[in-house]
């Protein structure tokens, strides 16, 4: 008998996904919490564009900085899918707060896409208006905490 030819002896090598180490898992959990930390907005505002307010506006620079950190983390985990939720405080009408919450979520989505986040990973943008306050709307400081956008990881 003839020895087997190289074609007959080809081995199929399957790559198994590398197991996540304990350190990698802990880092992923920390990163997930950082992505989901709320981003707060000013009263009745949903803008991120420097042109829409004074060029040196500290609040907008801070919002962009917070978003940029989240964008970096989302790029690190390309399999994650997110929902962007816009929230408001309880000032203004329900109808106005619905619109404002949606505007905030859409503004964040547009900025993320502009910065390289694939639109496909954003499953939806929703307005929660004033329906899910973090804290009671009984002070200026508490209302500030409730005016926010939250990025929720819906799939890992």
C-alpha cells in the first residue's frame, strides 16, 4: 500500500473560544457598570453640539467626555447591544417630557454613531420621561439627577 498523501491527512483544526479569565470577567462587569452610569442634562436641554451653545460650554464638554468614555467601552465589547433611555425631571407637562426624553436619547444615539458606534448595536431609543426617577423630584439637586440618559446593555 502507498503512504497517505498530504490531502488525505489534513487535520481539521477548530478554534475554541478562549475562556474568559476571572480578571477579564471582573473588568467586563466594571466596564458594563461604567457604560450604564447615567449622563445628566441641564433643564429642558437635549443638545450636545458646541455650536448650539457657547463654544466653551462646560456642561456640553462634560457630557461629551462622559459619552466618549462609554463609546470607548462599547468599542471594546462589539457584541454588546444597547438601548438608550431618555429621562426627565417632573417639571413640565407629560407630553413635553416625552418629547424631551426622546430628544435626549436620539441626541446621544446620533453622537455615538458619529463617533463610530455601529447603528445595529443600538436596539432602540426610548423616552421614559419622568416615569422612572432615580430620586424624588423634591429639590433642585434631585431634579438634576433625574434629567439623564441611561445606556442599558440588553445583550452581551
